């Protein structure tokens, strides 16, 4: 077996911060490999990319997430005590609690609440000069998921909580002020949710029996004990925060509708409400646009792969963004083309925006189905419930910023509520396409057309 290629730099931490989503793909390209060794934060790490690497990484029980993420990213994302940091039987038991919340009828009730909130909010958008879609989506998702979870918020509280979740998400991939702000605001959310858990347990706060707040507050791990108050709060936040983060995919979906008029026209066509195209569109949004660059793990028990010995504790990073753009797996990976999912082989290892493998046995994202349904719902609402213009703005996506987002956060104007129940094709003919086309500033910083 050939030795594993090495990145020549003594330490590549600064290069990682600079190149972000392209850090692993750049080195795989340069070294002509799908696996290489480098040093980050003074430690040796093996980076893997592609289908074989994903299959290796997501073997149940092979990797722990403990000590596999920079501490600030960990605290802002899953946090100490969370399901992601558990292994083996303890992980499976806790994961069941999450997956029980993701049954189709429960996902349906959240998407319905979200659509209702959207329709209410449309009236305000109609009278506003401009609407920053990403901020609005964060707020709508925050309100919907809090209600779905059993928590209701006043308008002032909604603004504050949205700001906190947004700061946690935005700070997760950063070093410095963005990260510090996320940490500062996270502690306020934690105080709030800890008090919610305490009040539910003491019977001072009534929430529906099947709500996430009730289920988490009363969940018992394998030892038969209730979760520690702080851990229960972490897990409830692990439902709320990532649901608010779905706003990024919705913003990217709106950007794709704007950038690719053919795709938009196909979605608006009469049959698209029934056919699979909407589903392919949402998959392509999750494949094409940058969100999680990579996921890290440390070897639990030594194993050998491709003749290479992975000792216990070895640090490995799996390239999420690069695998979703791997030219060996995806023809013309930098082209936005939903149809590619018609022929997709549904391998669990080649399309990994929210992780890979088995939901119950591994660390694959518990909220993947919910994410897909929320983005589908939002896309339908953007297409069939409203008309809007996209004024000139900076739509570039900085690929060195984690997590990425269009610079302008996608601004829309001249919002009009579409009440008609006419065939979608009529709406396309009503001038919607014309008002959307050919506006906005062009091209991403990396030279890629977004
Ligand atoms: C917004 C889009 C989302 C993205 C890009 C995303 C991405 C991911 C990724 C890549 C992982 C796997 C980490 C690993 O292998 O260690 C993960 C895990 C997880 N996600 Fe998501 N996620 C999203 C939305 C959600 C939502 C909506 C929820 C819940 C409502 C959620 C809850 C979780 C949980 C609980 C885990 C830990 C699972 C485990 O360790 O078993 N995520 N997510």
C-alpha cells in the first residue's frame, strides 16, 4: 500500500480558516487523492472525501464525536451532554427520543404551523419596502418551532430568541467576535430553557403531552433517571436551534429560484405540484449550496482501512461539501440541476449534506426529514402564494465564511399575496417570471455561478 499523502504545511489551521469549504477539496485535487494527512491546531488529522470515505466514517460505533470538533463550535452546536457526544447503547437510547419526534404526522404539524405563520406574515411583507428573506425565515421558523415544542413567545421574546439562535448558528464556524457573540447569547437561551424544564417537571408549566418540551423533560436514559436539567436544556435547544438554521437552506432555495429561471418555470408548471421535481429541487439545494463543510470523529477502537492502521483516538475529518461536489460521483458538480436526482442511486454514502448511514444506529442528522419538508413547504409558498421582485443586491457567497450565506441575505421587494387557486401555470404567465429575471449582482467570490 502507498503511504498516505501529506499536506506539506507544518500546520494548516490558518489555511482551513482561509479556504473553509474548499480546504479538503483543494488538497485532494492537488495531491490527487481522496485521503490525506495534515495538522490542524497542532494535531495530526486524516481528511477523507468521497463515497468510500463516508462509508468508512459512518460505520456504526466506529467514531466518537468527543474531542473531534473545536471547542467553540461544539459549544455553539451540539454542546456537552448532547446525543452527538454519546456513543453505543447510551447514544441509541437518546437518539430514539429524537427520532420519535420526527414521525411524519409530527413533521406535518410543524410544516403546517410554519405555513400558517408565513401567511400571517405576508401581510406585513406586502406593506414593507423591502424584506430580508433570511432574517424573516429565521423568525418564522423560531416562532413555529417554539410553538410546536410547546413554548409560546411574545413578539419581544420572539425577536430576542431569534437573535440568540441566529448568533449561535452564525458563530459556530467562526473564530473571534462572531464566535464570542454566539457564546454570550447562547448562555441566555440556556438560562431560559433550563427554567422551562424545571417548571415543566415541577408542574408549574403546562405543555402538551406529546410536545418536544414535555418528551425531553420527562425522558429517562438507560439508567432510568431523568436527564440532568442542563442536559435536558441542551437537547431541547438541539431541536430549536437547527430548525432555525433551516432558514439558510430556504434562502438558498430562493436564490436558486432566482438564478435558474428554467428550474423555476418547471416548478411552476401544472404537474409540478404532484411530480417529483420539487423533491429533486430540494435535494439539489442541499447538495449544491454550502452548509456543513465537514464532520469530525475520533477512532473508538482501532481498525484497518485500505491497509492503513487507524489507532484508537486518531482524529478524522470527513469532507461533506467536497463529497457532495465530487466529480467522480456527480456529473458537472458545479451545475445546479435538480434532474440529476431522477437517476441518483440513493446510495447512503454519496450524498451527505446532513451526515450518512443509519439514523438510529449512527450520528446521521435527526432532523433531516424535517429539514426537507420545511424547505419543500417554503419553496411552494415562494412559488404559489406570493409574487415579488428581487432588487439589485450583492448575492455573492463567500466560501471562506462558515456557515456561508449570500452577502445580502436575499432581499425581496414589491411583495404581493397571490390568492388565486388557479393552475400554477397561470401564475407563471401573470408576470412573476419577468419580475424575477435578470436582476441582482452576479457570481460568487470563488468564481462559481450560484
Ligand atoms: C439546517 C439544516 C441542517 C444541517 C445542515 C444539519 C447537519 C447535521 C449533520 C452534518 C449532522 C451529523 C453530525 C455527525 O455525523 O456527527 C447532524 C446531526 C444532528 N442534527 Fe442536524 N442538521 C440540520 C438540521 C437539523 C434539524 C432541523 C434538527 C432537529 C430538529 C437537527 C438535529 C440534529 C441532531 C440531534 C444531530 C445529532 C445526531 C446524532 O448524533 O445522532 N438537525 N446534523
